[in-house]
C-alpha cells in the first residue's frame, strides 16, 4: 500500500507488488498507471506500508481512502 503526492498537491492511494514499476507507470514513464496520476505528474512517494497479502493490502487501502486528507497527512508525518 502506498500514498503518492501529486503535482496538484493531492494524495493518491494504491497497492502494488512492485512499487518502483508502479510509480514509473503513474508518472507516465512506462505504460500503465492511473489516468488521474498521469494527468497530475510528477507524483512522489510519501508513504508506504507492507502487507502480508493482497487482501490485507486492499483492506488497508480502503481504510486510508476513506480518511480525511488531514488524517492522511498525519499518517505520512508519523512514518
């Protein structure tokens, strides 16, 4: 699970098993990535968590996506 800070100062949350590749996709360096992040590049990794499996990663992503931005910023700061 990861959080990116986009050029427009928004936060984007996602999950992956290859973070380096995924960030390159989000920044439009290689094919793939979310349309939203490709439109708001550059994106910078600001937070990441490891999960035991994809199911747990998805659950954590869901939790974080439903947080207020202020709570997400506190999470980033605590890392």
